């Protein structure tokens, strides 16, 4: 969940904003209809009005939408913007839109529901021949060296001053990707594209690719750097490449389980894949390092997956097979009771009173139950 500080940071990111402004200006025609999807503080909705849109829908589940309404009033756009404080997948619009603008990526485009929401919005809301911003994200990979970002892996899991073997912890740190710091980060290979998401046509959530990265600089490699180049409109693009100007998105490091010394002419073969499972993306990246002149004999092979970095016991996993029969936990029973009582007639206080009387061991005080009830209500009530 983003804070107002985060939204402010997004607006302060000038290269990101300038590119979106350019794409939006080119797409908005006088009187047209625009959807600001994932509106945040409504910055794109406000700009769409400024550029002449006749009607704008701003959809955002975050409380930041309250601020967006404030801004609309302050700028005289209240009569043109319709706000929905919901997820777009829960919204119906009374007409199709000419332009959809969204920036729902995180560090990478595989940010929980980004692709799914873009597909849903395009299919349900975009008029035939309408414009979608961004058009396309192209994913890139290159080998990086960053002793600084590798320090948290080496210390304490590989080396520690206590004489303890903590290497079992390594995979929990390396079999996941992290938002990278840029400082002292160097690319040792060329960069290659391993896939693209064309928002105008994409119909699935997953992506995979295979690349052969050519090492051009000697150094100690620590893993694979991944980023996107976004085409927002014809001739308008932004990138969170480690070699471009730094943007609010940051970038992603997929670390290796150990540092590897590389020399110019070496080759790094990478197979990378991300697959949406429920509301998270599972990543797999397999790396083979081929020293110069040895094309068939890999000197290092790493098979990594974010699945390996989960601290989940086999017993826990066994509970979630197709055949297992789930049973509500105490927390689930409380939630089920609260949901059954949320009929628009009882107050939060009355529901909390009922919760205390049904679960006296769990809730000793009315305030405790009330806090749980309002938490559930905030999430699920209309
Ligand atoms: C990175 S922020 C961008 C905010 C603003 N549009 C900007 O560019 O400054 C993305 C926003 O999308 C929202 N979001 C994500 N999925 C959404 C969906 N399906 N429907 C509506 N909003 C969504 C998030 O809550 C978040 O506030």
C-alpha cells in the first residue's frame, strides 16, 4: 500500500512524469473520455482534464483518492472526473473510454495485479481503436557486479565472526529478487531482451525467455539485473535500466548463490520465467556460465526459484493440495461470523458485542473485538 510520500515521490520523478505527460497530451482529443487506472492521487486524471478531456474516470482503492477529489475541486475539474474508490475489476463504467492511462508497475511490471487489471480494463472499458498508455514493456537482463548489495548475503550467511555454519540461510536470501541499490553497481555483460508485454494485445499473465549474455568486462559477478523499457506512445519511452537516469521504480537484482569471477569473452546462458500463482508471481531463473572457448562445459550452474526462498514446511504445503479438506481457523471463524452479521442493520458496536459473546476466550474486551470488526468492515463493506 503506497503512502502519500510515495505518491509524492512518483509525481516528483520528472522523467517518468514528462514521458506520461507527452503520451497523454498526444492521446487526449477535445471532449474525449479517459480512464485513469490506478489513479493514486489522480495526477493523470487532472492532467487529462487540463488537456481537454470531457469526461474522466479515476479508479483507485487507496484512500489517496480522497486527496484526488480535493485536487479536482481545487483545479475546477470536479464536474468532469468521476471517482471510484475500488479495484477496477469491481467497477462498471457507463460508457467506453477513448484513452486508458495507467502506471501500476512496481520495480517490474509483474506487480500483483498489474497485467491482469490492464487486460480486464482493455477488454471491458476501452472503445474500439482507443489508446492504451503504456503500450508495451520490454524486459531486459544483464549480468551485474555489486559487492555492496551482496554483503547482506555474505554476512552472516556465508561468513560470520562466530564460527557458525549458517549457509542453510543462503537460499532464502538468494532465491528471491531484491530491489537494487544503484551505487557501485556495474553491468559486466551486454543487455538482452527476454520478453515483452504488449498491453494492446496481451492475454496471459506469465512471461519466460532465454538469453545468452556476452561478458564484456572482467569482474566479480553477483547475479542478474532485470529491468523494463516501457513504450508509452509512439516515440515516448522510459526505462529503469541501471544505465539510464534513475527512476522511482528502482530495479531488480536476482542474486546468485555465490560470486563468480568473469572475464571478457565468457558467456552466461539464462533461462528466466515468471508465473502468476494467485496474487503473487513465482520466479525461476536458471544460469549457466561458460568460460571463453568452452562452449559446452559450464563452469557454474545455478537453478533458482523464489519458491525455494519460502520458509514453508512440507506439512504446511500438504494442507493446500486439491484433495485436502480445509477447516476454518479461529481467525476464520471470527471473520465468518462478522461477515454474516454485516447485513446493513447492525452497527459495528453491536457486531463486536456479538463477537465477544461468541468468542470470549479470544476477545476479552469489547474494544479488541471492535478493532477486529472495523478492520474486516474496512476491507469488505460497501
Ligand atoms: C504506482 S501507483 C501510480 C499512481 C499514479 N497513477 C501515478 O502514476 O502517480 C499505482 C496505483 O495503482 C493502484 N492499483 C493497482 N491495481 C489496481 C486496480 N486493479 N484498480 C485500481 N487501482 C489499482 C494502486 O493502489 C496504486 O495506488
